[in-house]
């Protein structure tokens, strides 16, 4: 699957992600137009596209559905919707772009619904108390 390197960006569900100019080659852009899904894979530190190697990436990425791509003056604008986290098994850096073999990362349930509900109630109480010290606080909370 095609990999899109990202850096210094928090990826959230249903976002419009702006690609840096010249981040992808023309070949990758053409591939992107025909792909339904891509992997957003964080870089450990920023490097130019021509200098990227397997070691420059983290081992967990996000499988994302491509919603649209548009070329603008500053660069490519890519709209994606993140789906699932993925463990990267193998990463290939080649002339046709970055490709990865992956497996979907299972979510670890480390909190029960009751514990989650209790924590939410505690957070709300703290926020209401903090907001009550301000003029419009109780109305907002």
C-alpha cells in the first residue's frame, strides 16, 4: 500500500490533511489518484524526500481512506479519513514511491465502560468547578 510520510502533525479522524509541496513525486501523485487507501506514516525527524530510508519512520501508521486530492499553488491538498492503526511489517523505499506491508493493530481495551463513565463524571465535575469561578462559567459548563 502507498505510504505518505507525515511529520510534526497530529492526525485526527475525518480531517483534511495538507501535503507539503514536493513531498510526493509525480509517480506517487498519479498512484494516489488511483488508490482508495493509503498509510499515513510518521517520520521520526524531518528529512527531504530523496533522503528517506526505512529507519526514518515509526513502526505504527494509520490506514486512511482517500476522500479527494486537489492541486493548489502551495502543493497538494489531500483529504483523508483515518480508519485503523497499523503495524508496519515491511517498508520499501523505491523509485515508484514508498510502499508498506502491514497488519491492522488490535485495540487494547484497558478500561471498562463503567470506569470510563466514572472518569468522565469526575472530569465534568472538575471543569464545572473551575468554570464557576468565572463570570460566564456556569453557563458554559
